[in-house]
């Protein structure tokens, strides 16, 4: 590998290591040859997300930066390690550009849309903000057929919605956003004041339990995916599903509505056991 490209991938791996995620990125379970590509895809998504959320920039400045990222998908910005790595990944694996553009569309939407009327609108946002990542990972392994994409989209939407439930307080106070369907908030008698005040609220707890049930339904669809994938990729996928289910259980049990749940070392064994159960249909063939 060319030294400049190798340096670009090292930069991407440093970005991966510098951010905490509930779910693994470029795990060592995955084949070595695709880990740098996953790091490049993650770094692209991380940069776009940061432009949408971080710093003291105006909306116009943020939109301009996101536009420049889209242009850079098909050009070669000088001295940009991310796009040096990303262009190599796209060329090497013949990745489609649409998922990258969908991610950028989601980041733009973050700047202009702060409420979602119903579950359909919320999941349409997830189709831009989360599902493209799974589609790209499937493309890396030559497994992006329609059924795999259907299951992957269910998983990615579930993971995105878990993050919404983890970040309710932060999204509201720092970004002015609510990623809970307005119609369901009304159904459970939850106004924005309940989110602003935090703490324990019966209506809010019931609303969140309903959201978790919807997420678990998506994870049930996703469980069909690991047996369809090659061995190591399937196990990685099963572990992510198992970790998501574990987080859901923690969210169901949390005492404070906005308490952030994290996985600990004590969770590793039950997650592994659950993952093997999900993965078992492949192993038994």
C-alpha cells in the first residue's frame, strides 16, 4: 500500500479509537482487509455528524461544509487524510456513492428538522442517517442483496433509535431536537416540559417502553441476517444484535428516564451467549 494511503488509514483508525461507541467499529472479528475500509467509512460519518452538531458555526457554515464533503466524494481535496482513505476504499471495493450522499442528507436534515410527527417520519430519517452504514458494510463483503439489506436496515434503524433513547436529554438541551414521535408523545400525555424537566415521569416512562418494544421488533427482523453472512461477518453482526438487545434491557430497567446505559465487562458473557444463539443456524449447517 502506498505510504500516503497507509497514513490516511492510520488517521481514520485514530478517529475510531478516539470515540466511545456502544457497538464495535472495525472489530478484530472482521477480516483484516476490510477493517481499514470500515474505519474510513466511520470517519466520514463521524466528520459529517460533527459538522452538524459540534462547534459554534452558523447553520450556513455547517451546510457549506457538508456540501464540500459531498463534492469531495468525487474529487480529490489536497491534504485531506479522510478522503485519501475514502477514495481508496470506494475504488478498491467498488462502493456505491448513494449511501454516502444519504448520510450527508441526514446531517443536513439535523440542521433544519427538530421534530418528527410520527414513527414513519422518524424511521425515514433513520433510512438516511443509519441504514446507509449497514448497506456499505454489506457491499464491502459482496453481500448487498435485497433480503440482506432489508434485515440490515432493520438493525441499523434499531441501533439509531437506541441512540435516540440514550441521548434524549442531550439532544433536547444542547441541540433543541426531539427524536420521539410527536403523535406518540401526545398519546402518552408527554409534553416537552417533561423532557425539559427530566427525572421520573410516568407518561414518559410508558412512552419510552413503547419505543423500546418497537426497537425490539426491528431487532427480531435483524436476527435473520447473521446466518445469511459468511462466518466471521455473521458472528460480528450477531454480537451487535445481542449487544443492542442487552442495551434495550438496561433501558427498560433504568430508574431515571434519561439515565445513559453503557455496556460493561460483566455484560460480555451474556452478550456472547446471546450472539451464539442468534448465529447458531449458520454454525449448525
